């Protein structure tokens, strides 16, 4: 029963306000997710900005093109500083993703900390080592590339 963390930072030469306006809009999730994941938001009537307690449902294909429903809840928000999303329904036993924005002399530093536990105990640990860690790296590298283009 492994429990893992994935961390990533990215620096922007833009204000925290500009970055926050982009990342706090649930509609922008599709833009920063690789196309091969088949990411589609299935929640109706999404607001422009997320809020604490907000539930967002997606269809996504994290592995081998198999579509699954993933539901996350926005559990914590401090406007312009951070938000946390946690999986309520989906492929992981535990998924807790923290998004932080810090002002720096050069702009804004975005930090992500994903704490997760794959399902299936020992087998999930093997799948993490062989596949999940690499997929997370790939997904966040794609997101970094897209955010560089947007900003």
C-alpha cells in the first residue's frame, strides 16, 4: 500500500493575478490536459471561477484509452494564493492536489504537490513505478508547455 507525492514548479514572468485568473477557471482544465487523455468536463453550468465545495465531473482516459469518470471537489481556496482539489470518484484510492502561487521578484512561481495512492495495494505500487509516475511527469510537462504558450 504505497502513498506517493509528485511535485512540480514553474516560473512565470506574469503577475499572480493573471495566472490565478487562468488556473481558477474550471473551463481551462481541458486546455492544459493532453488530448490523448480524452478529457471532457461533464458537469453542467460551470461557473467562471471555482469555489470551495465545488464538484467537477469529467470523463478521462488516464491509461490505455479506458474512459473513466473522475469527480473532484475543490476543498480549499485562498484567493490568489492556492486551491486544493481532491478526488471523490475516480481511478485513485487517494488523490489530493495542491496548487500554490507565490509572488517572486521576477513574477510568479506556481507549485503543485500531488499526493496520491493508487488502488490495488501492492499491484498499485508496481503500476505506479512502471506507469503512473511517468504519466504524471508527461502530463505536467505538457501543462508546462501549454502554460508557456498561454503566458
